[in-house]
C-alpha cells in the first residue's frame, strides 16, 4: 500500500505548473504517488502535465475531467487515491525543498491529521509572510483542543488519513468559494489523533486572481453557505451544543472579521457587508456573551465595534493602514 497520495488539481496554470510538479519529484523515494487532475484546462497545462507523466509514469497519474471547479477536482483525486494519507497541493503553489521526504517520515507518527505551516511568496519569489497551521504544539483531539475550530482550515496545510473522508463521507463543495472551511472542520470530530508538526512545508503564491485579491465581491456571500454547512454538520452529529461557543466565534471571525473587511477593502460602500452582518446576528443574536468575543484583542474588538456600527470609512482606513504596515501595497 502506498503511504501518501499528493493530489494536484490543475486549471489554466501553465505559468506555474512546472515549478509545482518539480517540487514533488524525488527519484530516490518510493511509497508515494502524485495524482494530477486536469480540470478542463484550456491552456497548455494538460500538455505540461502529460509530459511530466510520460517522463515519470511510476510517480504521476493524470486524470482529465470536464471543468467542475477546485472542489470537484479534489474529490476526483480523492476517489482515485491509493495512499493511506492524502495531501492537497494547489497547482500554482509548490512544496518546500525536502517537504515530501519529511512528510513521509512524519507519517510514522500515526496521526489522523497532521498540520504544518506555510510560507507565502510573491511572483518574484520574495517571502511575503509566514502562516502557522496551528497555534498549539503537539498532539491532541478536538475534545482536548476545541479552539482548533479557530485555526486555519486550509486543506493544503494538512496531511489527512484518507479513511477520514471515507468514514465521514465529507467531500469538498463544487464551484464554491471557501470550500476548505466547508469541509475540513467536519473531519475534526472523527480524528483520534491530530498533530501540529510546525514544519514550513507549503509555499503559497500570492498572485492576482486569488480569492484574497478578486473583485468579484458578491461571491464573498458564499462564506455564509460555508459557515452554515459546518454548523449544520455539527448539529447533525449532535455536537453543536458541546462546541457552541467555538462554532459561534468561528462564524463571527469568518463572516465579520475576515469577509466583511475583505469586502470593505474592495468597495467600502458594498451592501454585501450588511448581508454578512445581518445573517450572522440572526444566527447568533447573543454573540456578545461569548467568552471568546469578550476576550478578543483590542484590535479585533475595535474592528467588531466598527462593523456593528457600520463605520465603513473607518474600517477601510484601518485595514489600509494595516496593509501598508505589513508591506501589502
């Protein structure tokens, strides 16, 4: 049995695909496979993927589907995977040097989910930031560390025992923004051992066209759908009340702190901000009593106050100042 399946969805990324595929090639290693899912690309990406597969047939498998979006491509890769573990790699990103050998070694820990870190770079290859996959060190369960629900839900910053997807039936949503948030937290209750590995294995490329930069403002409303999927799932498995405080704060952070400020930066007059706020307050009218809300940092408390009182210009100025300080011009 293979130890690891690396799943790479591909859609019109001819500029970035070679670097991505190069980052997973280790001729001296066995025990892993790379599944490339061509999601109906119309550029030269399929030819690039086919060339790599022809040169490395023992490593790469190429699957071609009609365009169905990132979630569909990931699900296709999951169904084809033969490894005990799976790892998702977006085709405009890459893995760090020696990441694959180190991942294979880490699998000996026997975790259900392994969480690692991410280095963000710009198109010039300059380091842009460092993102920790989890604030807590060591191994734990969701019961032992319910604040895991606040940690980044990024699928690409985790190793998953493939059986988790089989046992839970969890799959990624098709053609939906925030597909990671709507899927990954659903796996946590079934995981008997979750380990924070603290290794910078993932290299994330910030480029025009990402969700962070996109001007398709209305699609930020899909955050509501993603959050509702998580809430409904925890209700269905009778864990909503157990984790109510964490789920409430998770919803607040994603719908208000993250999505509202992102929309504001793109268009501070957009009514999408009102819809995000109205939906959240309808779901959680007593959120001000939440212990995590009451213990937020001064910066987040200020942002929440401004969002609640629709102080759009002030939000915009604060976020632009924050971006300037971080060098995100």
